[in-house]
C-alpha cells in the first residue's frame, strides 16, 4: 500500500499495470482509509493517496461488478476528494479550489449545551440522508466545524449521547465560503421514539455497547479496564446496584434472590452450563470471556413475559461480530491465556470469530504443589467459535461453545502416628451449539428463530479422613437439551406494538449419587449412607404474548401473559405481567412493573444427599417495583428504584448454618433443612453515574432486606446484607494510559451463633453440649475490598498494538471472613471447655501482571 504526501504525487509512479479485474463490494459506513486499503489489499489496485486523508469521512456505497474507475467514482462521490489517473496509478487528491466549509454550534433554550453530541453530515444526489457521511464528536461547548466540502446540498443532524437523534436538516454549501449554522436542540422524551424501542423494564442496565433508550453503565473500553482478575463476565454485574457476588465465586445474586434464580442467556437462548467447577456452593469462572461479547444486559426488575422459568433476573449475552478485515489477539496473565481471531469475508457480508482460553488457578487458592506431599491440578479450557452471514433481510448466526474443567487436590495431614488426608476431584465438560436466524419480513414485522443443542457432564468425588470423621462422596450427573425458540414482533400502528413467541425444550438427565459418612462431632453424629441412581426426561413448553400501547406522548404501557408447562412435574403455570412508563419531562422517566413469576425445578437440582428424590411444583413469586431516572447536566444520570418480592410454594432449602461454602455441605453436621413458608426481599437502590470520554464513574447505595418465614418466625437469609455501597472509576490519559478502580463495601453476611453448655453428670463428669442460636441471627464483620487495574498501551507498526497491565484484587489486603468451620472443644481447665472455630477468609491480595497483543 502507498500512502504519500501531495508533493511526491507527480514523481511517484508505479510500473504495475492498472488492474482490470471486476470489483465487488458493499461498504456501509466504512471510513475512507479502510475502503481504500481494502481496494489495495484485495484487488491490488495501484492507488496513491495522502497520509493526511481524513478518517472522519464515512463511505456508504456498493458495486456488484464494476471496473476500477467506476468504483473510484462511487467512493469519492460526495467527498472533498477526486481521483486522477497518472501513468499506471490512480492518485487521490483533494479538491481545494472550490470547496466550502460549515461552522456551527448546538444550543438549548438556555444557550448552553449540557451533553456531548455526534454531528453527522451527509450528501446524496437523490436528496436522501445516509450516503457518504462525515462524523464529528463535539464536546459540551457545542461547537463544530467541517471543512473542504464540495458545493451542494447536504443534510446535518445532531445526536446527543444516550438520547434519540434529531431529524435531518438540509443545508446548502457554497463554493469558497463558510456556511454558519445554529442547531437548536430540544430534549426528546424517550416515549417519543418508535414504540418498538421503548424500554418498559425497570432497572435494565447495559454493560457493553449501547442500547437505545437505556442508560449506558459501562462502555466496551471501560469493561476492558474494570478490575476483574480473569475477564469473567459473571463478575461484572457486581458493580451494579442490587447485585451481590461471593468474592472469588462467580455466582450472581439479584435483589436478595438465590444464584439459581438467575437466567443466563447467550444469543437469545439459555446457557446450559454457564460456570466452570459448578458443584455445591462452588462456581468458578464463567465459560465465556468478556472479549468474546458485544453486549451484556442485566434485567434485575420486573422483566417482560418473553423471559420464563426464572424469577430472580436475567443476564443476556450477545456474541461480538468483527467490523472489517482480520484481527487477532493474544493475552496472558497469571491466571489464564487467551487467543482470539476474527474477521470478515464476502465484502463484509459475513464475519467470523474464534476464541480459545486456558486457565490455571493454583495462585488464586494459594496451593503449593508437593508441599508435605500434597499434589494439585486445577485448570480449565473453553472454546467459542462463531460465524455470521447477512443476506436478503436475514442475519444467520451459527456458534459452538466447548468447555472442560478439572480439579484434583490431595492433601496429606500428619498428626502423631496417624496418616490423615483429604482428597477432592472434580471434572466437567460441556458443549452447546446454536443457530440463530434474525429476519425482517416487512418494515413492521420481524422474527428471531433459535435452535440449540447442549450436553453437560459433571463428576465430583471427595474423601476425607480427619480425627474422628470419615466420609466418601461421589456425584456423577449428565444433562442434554434440545431447544427451539421463536420470537415475533409487529408494529400494528403508531399506538400498538405486538410481540409473541414460544419456546420448547426436550431435556434428559442422569444422576448417580452415593455418600457414606461416620463419626461423632460436637454438633452430633454424622452416620449415614445414601445411594441413588436414576434417569429422568422432561418436555417443557412456553408461550407468551404482549401488547405495548402508547396512550399519549408521555405514557406507554405493556400488558403481557405467559404460559408454561413441565412434564417431569406435571405442572403448568400462568404468569401475567404489566409495565407502565411515564415521562414527566424529556429527560426523566418513571416506570412501574408488576408481575407473577414461576420457576420450575431443574432436572439436575435434586438434593439427593439431603434425602430429596422427588421433584416438586414450581415456585411462585410476585414482584412489584418502581424506578425513576433523571438525566442531569454533564452526562450525569441519577436513578432511584424501590422493589418488593415475595416467593411462595418453595421447595425445601438446605443450608450449612456455620460452614456455608463447602463442596459437599450435606456431609457436615451443621446441615439444616428449612421449610420456607415464604421469603420476602425489599430494597431501595440509588445510582448516580457519569459516562465520559476520559473520566467515567459510578456510585450506588442499596438498603435491602432478605428474610424468610419459618414456623411463623422471621429469619434473615444467609446472604442478607442490609447496606451496600459500590464505587467504580475509569480514567484514560490520552490513548496510552488507562486506570480503573472498583471499591465494594457491605454489611457482613449472616452466620449462626453456637455456644457450649456444660452439665455435671451423676458420676461427677462434665458433659459439654452445643447451644445453637437463631439460624443466621449473627453477622460477620463488614466486607470491603478495593481492586485496581493500570494499563499501558503501545502502538506498534501497521495497526498492531501491545497492552501491558497490572491488576491487583483486594489491594489493601483486607481479611474478609467468608465462613467458619465446624466447632470443636478445647479443654482449658478441669471441667471447662472452650469452643473453637476455624475461620476462613476470602481472597487475599492477589496481583496479576499480563499483556495483550493485537495483530
């Protein structure tokens, strides 16, 4: 490729002949540099163009079979450039002798803009906007300027960030003169945008990319900069209000709900196995890296009827598409290595991507191989491949996800003359493949059809021989699914938007479980033996329909109804839901949601070790919430939400009231089964955020309660946290330095008080008995942690770059208590004892140094 300044144009001639090969391309909003580079690279056209060529010129044109000169005519039409043939070369030069320019400013009623704007300039011979575009982002002083414009009729519009775009306005550019404009911007209510784009869901947050009509919480760049230690997409929502996590574990809890209440979707279908090492209370690492995704959306409120069989919330993942050409990345740090390649084909009508990751987790747990004869092997792999093609109003996507994880730990314990040990083994693998066809049949009618298959298997084995306790535990489970889902939408008219669809799943599960334990502990005997083997299948089907109604410019409502049925429980449910959106001012929104939700027990959720071998009817939840959002000056958004959720018809829940986070909790003496008559979650969430170019930040505070009614008494749930505060900040200095910080604080999670009661026996001996306080009546100390990330980017030649980053989790090394082990007695003097707990803490200060190469 030749990129020359104007002076050498006349003396730089190439002896290569001009190519006569027919050209075929379809450029949609591609910058001119990229367009010319593709012609040089793909068709070997001998093009010479200046190094100062403006990248803000965007080209929209296509050609099925044209000669080079016809192609250059199409590309330069409406731009300040022209082409000339000099010898055997095509030279691109600026037409500076007749060009005009435009200068202007965007103002509001108070003559002071308060938002960042994207100014778009377009020219078309048929007087329709959308052809070769000039783009310019202007800051909050509102001024813009475009120079070197060919004379003629243009169209201009201003699009404020996170707001609907203005209409196109025609402007005439005169030769050799400056045209001055003043654009008066009036804030547009979100309810004035097309009805199909109105967001009725309360508390819907976009984590990657942008979604029309909803707040942008983090840009893609901010996601890459947010401290996350492992690129785990399931850890990112923890920055948002109402979402809590379990430190190193990837389980997500929304508004006081359980982790199993969250629907995780990818490209419109449920992700069958979202976690590596998903056994018991564990769940480390999501199976998808954040670099593989275009967008993540979190729905934490009353979500619409198209989402079924979950009642806590929904996480929607959408896989990323390549923009143009080919790009590959290689990334490595202390915990994992990742390779990704992506590109386009057939004149950008098709695109592909392939991501592969290998993780090694010894450092995060502090294991030391071969210390005192111990051995460990902890690793995981995942591969995500995707191909997409656009044709005749349809977008076809095919994807394949494969995962595997392995954990083997053997820890000898040498106490006196006894050889005691603990052994843990976990192995898991899964695959999921899906086809997705998005179709636009008419301007008002569209559909999305998705077909997927998946298979998962998990094999867990643990054995322990310690003091007077021995146990052996083996759990093998496998699942397979075939799914079909179709969603339709139709704009009936300007006041009614209809959507409907169905989902079907054929599922099969095999469970082979056994455990044997014996011994005497301070909390009691643990003698038991269970063996269970069974295979179960189920057919699940769901239908939904909803009507979104515009009553006025400022008032929209959506009424929907959902029906579901599951064969393995012989159960069916009806779930009505309603949403109301009112916009009192163009920059504010008030939303209300109410709904009934049902969640059927999954085939693999039987708690065999606790004696549960029969499936129960679906749980029932009623939710109501209100939210208010206000766009303030300087791109600051304020959000306030109030919610309440009541769950009834629950199946029995089992907890370890002392040692919560353990692999096989049913083997320990502090296991308790609680029959919840109902659970209640209530809360108030306050969020304030700023999405800026160089500096963005977000702060939120939540007051909440999560309680259950058991035997007509109210007890807190184990993960109840009354107060929570989160702060995140991202700062970019130029294009090279990026700094991110996240700080979390919340009141301690719940635990149960255990004391010792001594009694003198008739023979004069002293007997110690446990006294267990109210379940989860005590709290651990407050939890707080700061994570930081610093990244330095180096630009290499030919569009390549290298980023080096340092990430520190728990930067000031706060020892946050996670749980306590089973208590044991220590005699302190004759006839007296002291109760001792082994306390475990969350992750200590963990640094990770890594690099990312883009080539």
